[in-house]
C-alpha cells in the first residue's frame, strides 16, 4: 500500500538508520527536539512529509517498507 505520511528519520552519517511514522508534523518536530537532546555528534534527525510503501504488522499497525523520495 502506498500512502502519504509524516516520518521521523534518524541519520547516522549520510545513511538513514531508522524511520518512524508520526501522526502529524507537530508531533514529529516534538519528537525530533526530544531525540536531539540526547544524541552524539554523528547522529541527526529530520522530519519529512513523503509518500511511502507501507506494510501492516501482525498487530494491525503500519510500518514503512520503503520511502518514495522525489
């Protein structure tokens, strides 16, 4: 399934190491601020609004299978 989402991305160096779906840009920016207070020098966070290929988990929640970046 492809949908437009807001995601919080964690970068280690130039690579995306983790991504989480957020309910809104407001919550994404809030979580980014909280995470940024506890980071090392080579870790950074970014909020994006993008299309993504999603998959359903066993518990019914959705997770990002692939980001569609333009």
